[in-house]
C-alpha cells in the first residue's frame, strides 16, 4: 500500500470515528443510564419527558428501576405528545454565566468538553429536554438551557415550590400527637391543671384553636394541647417563645457568714465561665462581702473570688457581749405577762429588720424570753445568743393564765396554705423579672414567694432562689425524695442558669404553683420530665 493510500485510509478512519462519536452523542442524548438515587420522576423532570411517555418508551409497568438500566427518552409516543427532541431554529443563543460547561451528552454526569465563557454567542444544533447541542471552539457538545438567553431556546428555570398558608382548622381535620407524653390541660396555658397525658401517636380531632393551643377530646375528657406537638397541617405548630433574657444582676454589699456544703470552686468572676482561683473544702466557714445574683465574693487562705450560693448554708455568730436578761420570763420590764408566739412559724433574725439574716425560728404557742421591745420588735433569747422577732406575731398573755393563746387564724397547714390562697388570686398574670408585687403587672418566681408568704403572715426578706435554698429561710433543706405536702416549697436547679434557680409552692404532693415563663400557674412534676429532672429538694415553712 502506497503512502498516499495509507493517508487516505487514516482520513477515512478518523471520519468513521467522528461519525461513531456523533452517533454516541445522539444516543446518549436520547437515553439515560440509571444511577443510584434516580427515580422515574426525577429522570422525567431532568429530561423534560412526561412520566407516562417515559414508561411507554420503555414498556414499564411499575416504577421500579435497576442501577445501570438504560432508559429510552424518545420513541413511539402517543400521538398527542410531541417527541422530546425538536429541530433547532436558525436563531442564536447567548451564554449568560461566567462558566458554562459543554458536556459530551445531555446530563450533568457526562464529561465536560470545554467551559464556555460568559457572553459567547452560540448556534443551537439540536435540543433535548432542558439541554441544547451547540458548537464552540471546534468542539460540539451539550449545554443546559437555563444559561441561554435566546427565545429559540427557552431556559428551563428550576421549579421553586410556592409555600402555601395552612388552611384554618376544620372540625373534620385530624391531628396526630407526636410526643411520648402530651399534657391536655383545663385551659390554654402551661399553668393550667393537667387533665390527662395523651400517649404518642394518638389521633385527635380539633374542636377549637386559640393561638398556640388547640382544644381536643381524649379519654372522655376535653381540654387543650399545645400545637407544637401536633403533626396535622390543619393545626400549624407554633414554636414556643423564648423567655426574655433577664437583665444582668447588680452587685450589692453584704456582710454574711456561710458554711460550704461541698468542695467549692472559687472563680475570678460570678459565673462558671471564669477561671478558677482556688477551692474551699466542704464544711469551711467563709464570710461574704458582696453579692452578684447567685454568686458571693469570699476570701479563703488569702485568695479571693466568687462562689455559688447553691453550695453555701447561711450561718451567724454570737454577739460579742452577752445581753443580761431582765427580771421574769416575760421580760421587757413587765413580770405580769408571758410572750407567746401567735403564728404557725416565726423567723428569728440577727437584727430588728426583715432584711436581716434569719438565725432560727419559733413555733406557735412557744413562750419567749423577751429581753427588750423597741419599734415593733422583741429581742429574745434563742439558744446561747439573742435574736429579734416581729412583735405583731407575738401575743402577751397574763402570767398564770390557763387559757392557751389562739393563733392567728390560718388554713390547716399554716402559712404555706395561706400563701397558696394568695398566689391563686394572680393565676394567669405574666412573668415579670425582679417583680415581687402585683402592682408591677406580675411576678418572678422568688418574688411570688416573697409576696405570698408575707401576705400570709410569714415574714421573709426579698432575695433570690439560691439564697432561699442555701439560707435558713423556710426551715431546713429536705431532699428530693421527701414527700411534700400542700404549702411546702419546691426548689429546682439548672433552669435559666446553673445551680438553684427556680421555686414554687406545692398544692399537693405532685402539683405546684409558680411564676414561670408563661406566667403564674400550675405544673405537675411527675408528668413533666423538664421539672422532674430538675428538682433538688423541698423546704417546709
């Protein structure tokens, strides 16, 4: 064979390969090889072929596909449906993106032949679904129509779902409970009584909606459940509101002694995020000189810093000089009377002020040894020291009288029951940070306790949860295994901050009333994991 013949053979071979390559491109453009994740629906959308035609082209009786399976994208379609491929017109198209990949065939998984710069004018050769065959830089391949501006090639814009507003709940609509324990309450609000706990997966019929709550019936009872735990679109779930972050507590000067109840870290600032300074062993007495929120400033072994009051127990020291008692058990210069406590429980303070530290308590009917009386306060003996009690809660009884004093009328379980009655008057009022008076529009949790108990005749100062828990206020600390009664106080930890941080009044052995995020109302410990997991103990006033 002559060199000329060989050259002619080479040209012929190249032409044949070119024809085969063009045939492969056409074949690739008219078929689709199934890959992992493909569905008939996604393939029909990708190639702009109807689902019915795609099944008809490939004689499919179901939607099942196999990886590697080759599907025809055109063929003998019903006469009412046009073939996917359409001859190109003589118009041109303009590339609108900075980098448009031209691929070997119609599909993003095919090889990129060249990247066409933005603004280049191309001549369509053929279209197939969302792809157009063009020539550029001596190469021929396929580009996506979404990046061509000419009217001859209509870009296939991605379909953006249009959100729709859920229809108003209809009586016939159903909602499915999605949590393991959904409380149904007597009214719309977390402070209302729990009527029943509905198990996960129960189907309910909405009766009425009010804000984030829906009225339903279950187990022969009718009540309200929170929409956030219903899956039906007829009841739009509402994200619970985030409590407003309380303002930063202000520093105040104090002069108080404490005993640590655990090995306690001392930090550079009032919070667990500050660096450690030292550690104080359990049972150590320390003196605090200032307080910020639930943290106090102490000095130990020459090192100073802040410690959490959640691990401190308030204490006091005896007066520097003992007070000489005056004549008679009655004291106060009057031997004709005994002074008898006339309230269920009365705090004894270090000085004649409701803001003074509580150093003990005396009970109803107990006779006091009074040292002196001044400005509404009795100075009395208590143990080996003296303290002060409010004179308004002490009754003077003639000596030798056989008639026992009648305590100030109170419910059967004392000040706690009376405090519950006070708190119930304000159920539904909002949570107001740092408020201890209804004149402010509501209460915070410790503010409610202060107001309710003082109104009930049990004198306590205004302080925070951690100090109520750590100090001698309301008696001694009782463990979380203690079975409470109505009128006992319950304490919680790690709510909005670390350590003791929330409190309420028990109205029975399980339900308590408190000022919470959603206002003043009721919650049940055993039925609500959030509260059950955070109980640290109780106190009995």
